[in-house]
């Protein structure tokens, strides 16, 4: 556990004036630590000596106060056991420096009993060795990362120990090196280069200590060699030739050592070095060539080397060597201009030619002079004439009125520059600028041959109409809007400054609408269009020299926007889903009704017994069978009108008639079957009659009374026919006398059929149609009703 020094402050004080402290007998002792850790608490105590002259019977710890950096702070609770003793605790120390003081109030005057200055910091952080290097036959230097700031004095020590093998076991004692304050490296000497060393670093202060992990390194792997020596630096054919001497280190290596050469223009900007790495053997002495250098330029070069190892370091740079490269022909032509005077009386004019000197990088050497040539333009047989050779930067020519071309070149000891050209227009034309071409006009202010300031502007000598208009591209089409985009016209096709764009659009054959846009705008959205309409659009570009129109772009707006289509599809999908859900629910809860509607149970007429069905009992006007009188009357009626009746009954006896009614199959018309079905109740589970009968009519039994004495209408028993009843004669006087008339049959009941919407059929067409009254198990005399099956 680390010890923390405690300060005991014993003071003798007396005061003759407030604020002035004088030496007196010992009055108090302040006990406080000198160093604390940041973020922790600080406790201190102060005691009044019994020999203090300020002490009396009323003096106690309640008269003592504490101050931190001049600010009063609350003290701990007083001790009843020792009234002359006071303590204070600071919960958390957040400053790295501080001063703590204890005072005694005596007669309203504070007397200083003790004061102590303290420091706050942290223990050393975990350390890490960054890199080490050795200098041949000299020493070893290591750098490390100390971690966070400790804020208090901390000592860092480098430990180096020579080991057997790859640091398997210690071979020599550990050497140490203590770094100077506020530094993170240290250097010590080693005995041998051909050995492995264990290296680590430790840090220690009053609050704790820390150590790094040990690293194992071979001295030759981290060696830093002495710099090589440049013996010669020369220039030849646009290249630098460097000859060097390798450093002597006594290390044998099968690999080539690594080198770097750096060079730069001595008159150029600083730190503009060009570095060229290469490898070479220890005994290699071939010069290294560095090409691509500028001619007639002072260059400075340096070299350094590195031992071929992953952990070795570059040596320091060697001493500088300088050289000037050879000159070359100028690489640029001089900038040439002219001033033309009016034509004189001799029909000649004065032309002043002026030019600027070449820059240093363009001259490639000292310019010895300029050569000026002229040639009349427009004639093939005209020769080029050398006007002068001069070292000046201007020359005056006297030329006739024809158009001339002037050439100017600069030369040095290595050659001649490319020629610059300028046209001297004919006297009848002073405009040398072609219309529709954009020119850069630059003005330079010179001071002692150097450019002091300059300005540039672009302009046309004359603007023309554009060669073409931009091409329109639709980027988005809606039902009422169209988004358009177009590119800028190339400079060579503008032939003037674009002032604006005019956008024209409309339906074919209709009135065109236009929009004028600024020249900086290259997109626009046309709005308020009709959906599904055909639209023709073109754009016009305008300059001060004219206008140019584009080709017509034809597009059709959409009927629906994408959002509307999505909404329509979504609505349709939702509707179909709801219908499907409704259909499924209907099938679940109404499946019996749907089944009965779609697949009704139709009885098979072939399996019915209605054709052979007979009623159990029949009554005709109160009798079970026709009476004898009725039989005779019927037979007589049918004999007089054989075509109106049945030949079987004409000669039949009374018994035959009875047998006929009993055995003859009943005739049926429009059969009918009525079906009802019981279904289970959804809650009680009991079966109840269904409320939806399935009715298929295929048969109807017509039941009427035969031979009623008076005519009356039979009840309606079918939707398709109505039976009427009458009597075959109301009187019997015609029997046995002359043959009766047909009207005499009115007293005799004969069935006849009346169809809806038509006249009643003749009674003789149905002579054997009988009306039946059906009774199951009921007794005669009970109520009877027609039954249809």
C-alpha cells in the first residue's frame, strides 16, 4: 500500500492589525495529505495547542473555520470530547492543485492556524512501447506511449536485458534508463548487436505504478544505419545522375539495402520534394538516374538508407548536393500583340509589334534574342521575309495596305521556340476577330517585368444566331403535367451569349402557349394540361444575334396518374376482397338456401304412382255410383250424338258404367308435386319445417261432381284450366220422344274445359271427364275439398 505524506503545520502567530500575521508562540497544528487522487475525498484536521496565548476558557472548535482556495467550506460536526479539535472532509477533489487553510476567530478576527498546498492526480496508465532502434556500435533508444496525463510528477524507467536465444532466459543483468521529466523516450548503451533483448518500461508516482508488456527484439532488426554519402550529382540529357557511397556498418545481409533519393527545385516552393525509392547491394556503385527534370534548373538532392528488416528505421538524410541541369530550346512561343496606325500618304501604315518575355520554365535557358518574320496573306507565291533579329521586346514595321501575317520566335543556346502568329488586317478591314467566336480578353499590370495584377473577360466581337437549339427530354409525364429537361449548348455552337429560352407548347392545330425562361434554367414543368391529350412542344434559344428553334417533341399525357392507378387498383382489390368475404360468409350461414336454389330436388315423373291412383270413395250428387236413370239418360244422349261422346258408354249397361268409373284410370293434366323439407334449428337442434318449399308442378287431379241437376260452375282447381258443370237437359220430357236437340243436354252434367283467355271448349270434347272428390279416411257427409297432387 502506497504511503501518502502528511503535512504537519505548526504555526506561532500574533496579530496587531486585521489582515497582518505576525510570529507568535505555537497556536495550532494542521494535518492534511499533500497528494490525493482526482475524484476522491480529502480529509484534514486542525488542533489548537494548549499553549496558545489566544486560548481561553471560551475558545472552542466552534470558533474555527476552513477555507479551500480562499473560499470558506463547511466543517464536520464538532467533537465534544476535544473542543479544541476540528475536522473537514471534501467529498470529491476535481482540481489538480489546491490550498487548504484553518483559521481561529478571536475577538471577531480570523487567525491563521495552518495552511497546506496539495496536488491531485492519477496513477500511471498502462504503458505501451511504440518502437525502438539501435545505432551501430552506439546505443539503443525506445519510445513509448505513457497513456493519460497523471497531473503529478511521474518517473518512467526503460528496462533492457540481454537474453539467451529468443528471450528464453536472462543472459546479463538488466540495464535501466530513467527518462527526463515530461518525456516518453530514453537511450542507453548496449554491449552487443548480435543478441536478443527483452525491453519494457515502468511508470511510478505517489499514487501508484504501471508497467508495459515486455517485447523481444534483435538488435540488428531495429538498427538505424548511418546515412550514405552522395559523391557526385550531375545532369545529362534531361536526367540527374547520382553516385553515392554506402555507409559502413559491418552487418552482413543477403538482401539488398533499401535507399531513397529526394530532390527538388532549389528555387521552387519549399517542401516540394520528389522521393524515389530503390534497392541496391552493399558494394553496388552504379549511378542512379533520375529523369523528368526541368532544363536549366538548380536541383538539390539527398539520400538515406535502411537495413532490410521489418523493424529497422530509416537513417538520417545525407548532406545536400546541388547541380544545374542543361538548357533546352524554349518550350513556348512569346505572347505577341500589335498596334496599327492609320494609312499614311505613301499608302503605308505603321505597325507596332510588342511581346512579353518567356517565363523561366518556358525559356529553358537564357533567351539570346527574337526573330521576326512577315508574309503577305492571300498569295501562294509570297515568301516569308525575316524582318529582324532583336533582343528587345518590341519592333515597328511599315506595311502596305494588304493583309499580312507576322511570326515571332525566341531562341537560346539550345534551340528556337515555336512561333507565335498574329494577323495584320488589310486597311479596308480593321476587324480581325471572327464573328460568333468567343474570345478571352486578358489584361496584365506589370511592375518591373513581373505581373502585379491581371483581369480576364470573355466576349464576342459580333454575336450570331445559335447553330442549333437544345434537345428536349421529358423526364416525367403525369395526366396534367410534363417535366422537361434540356442540356446547355456547347460554346462553339452558341455563337453568342444566351439570353433566354422560350418554351412553346399546345395541342396540334391549337393555339400555342409560351414561357420565357432565364438562360441559367435547364428544366421546367408544364402544368394545367388535359389528361390523355396530345401535346407538341419545342424550345427556342435566343442570343443578341438571333434565335434558333428545336425540333418538335410530341407526347401524350396520361389518363390517370400513378397514384390514381394505385388507388383504383387498391379499391378494386378491396372491393373484390369484401365480395369474396361476403360470399364466403353467405355460403357458411346460408348454405341450405343456396343449395336449395341452385340444386332443387326435382321429383322424377317416371317414378310417380299418380297415373294409377284412385280415390277411395266417390260421390255423385249424394250417391256412390250413377243411378239407373242417370245412366240411361247418358247413354241416350251419347247415341244421338256419337261424335260428341265415347262409344264404350253408348251401349253400356248400368253395371258397365259403374265398373267404368271404378276401374278406368284417372286422366291428369299439368302434374304437380309440392315438397317441403325440415331443417334443424340453429340453437335448439330441433327440426322445423323449412319456409322455402320446392314446388314442381307436373300433375293435377281435377275433382268435380258428375250429373248435377242444375248448371253451376265448378271450383277452381288448377292454374291452367277451369271446369264448368251443366245438366244434360233440365227436363225429362224429351226421353222416348223425338231426338233431342243439343240444347237439351243442358240438364245433363257434362264436363267442359275453359282455358284462360279463350272461350270454353265444347262439352262434347270431354265426355268422360269426371270430377272427383277424394277422401282418405273421412266418413261420407264430412267436408270435402279438391285435392291436387
